[in-house]
């Protein structure tokens, strides 16, 4: 008898990474960050987690400056991981990306048009929409993208929909980042309202954050490359080399749960001894809460 959870397992598990800001050729981001090493460390943590990952999601700012070599590097790093995990790969662009080199390398098409994608993960629909506004760092959708989104959402998916949008449609504390946020949250909320969208996965803020778009949770992954120093006064924008992270997003029949996974592997020790785990395996499931939860003192 295995000591499994007392709740049903999630129907789908997503590894949500963001803001890799990849630089090819060994350059350091801001003179501080080895972005290639950061992505490799993040993916190693995804693989070592032992989770059954259905989709690996990277929500934009894939490259730091739209360099074609950075997208080649992304493929070289990510593709073997996706093969080993046997999962889907969902990518979308951010304001640091450039659409043509990204489309060429990641989607095999030579165009400046946004590569918005639909991924069916065994009944869970993942819509990834490029929120970069060409020539700018703030975000938004074109009329065509709003129409595409509305048309997709017109038909519900069996397990609902996850939207992946680089620019988080929430109000972040930084006045500078507010100048670079998603430009028409009201319109996006109107499109999403009444649909089967269960969560929005975003990045751009370089910090783990949570908000809402109407009734829909917005979950922001904290950034693989660097993090915004949230302990600094809000008018400053200070990058920090840590604590980078990704989000383990578990989709259940009745809820979506996100857990922050730090990329850095710190020292660990068994908070629960193996003997306790082995003992719990011998306890009938119906008795486990009483046996494990009751205070002994
Ligand atoms: Fe970014
Ligand atoms: Fe961004």
C-alpha cells in the first residue's frame, strides 16, 4: 500500500517558467547573470522534482534581445528535456523577444506575425498569446488577437483553458513597471468573462505574484534569469541574482494550485523520517488522519 495523498491527483501538471532572457555566446545579463546556466538549473529542478509534467510552459522574454542565436540555444537546451519528460512545450513571446527570429527558430515560419498557439493537453486547452507590442516594452493584443482569443474560447474545452500571456494583467507595485504593463485589461477581462479560462500564467514582473482578472486567478512566475528586489522602495527597479524560481501548476477538477519552486538547491534534511512514512503505509487510509494528525502531548 503506497502512502499517497488523500485527495485526488491533479488532472494536469504544468511546469511554468518565465523570463529566461537567454543570451547566446556566454554573455552575462546586466554583467551579472549567466542566463544559460540559470535555464539549465531551472530545468534540472523540473526534472529532479519527479513530477509527471504534462506541459512545460515558458511565458516570454525567452531571449534578452531577440538574437537568433539565443532562440537556437533555447531549442538546444529545452528540446531534450521535453523529450525526456514526454510533455508538451508551450512558448510565447515577451517584450524582449523579436517576432521574426523567434518565429523562424521556434515555429519554422518566416514572419513578423505573432505565433499564438493552441495546445490540447488531454482535454486541457493551453492558449499562448504573444502580448508584445512591436517596438515597445508594454503589452497588449491587436484586434485580430482579441478576435482569435474570443473565437477559441467560444467552444469550451473538457478541462477548461489556461491562458499564457507574458504581460501579467494585474497591477504591480512598481510605478516603472506600470508603464510597461498590459494596456487594456478591461477588454481582456471582457473576453475572458464567462469563458472556461481557469487561470492566466504570466511573467514580465520578475517576481512571483498573484492577482485576479475578474474571477480568474493570475499566477506570475518569478523569473528564471533574475528577480526584482521587492524589498526595495517601489520607485526603484533593482534586479537581484536570486531567488529565481518556477511555478509548479497543478490543475485539479475543482481548483488550480501553484507552488513556487526555487531554482537554487539549498541544503535539505528529512523533516519526516522514513520510518514514519513506512509506518503510515501500514495504516488503512481511512485511519490516517486520526493517526497522523492527532497531537500526542
Ligand atoms: Fe523579463
Ligand atoms: Fe517582459
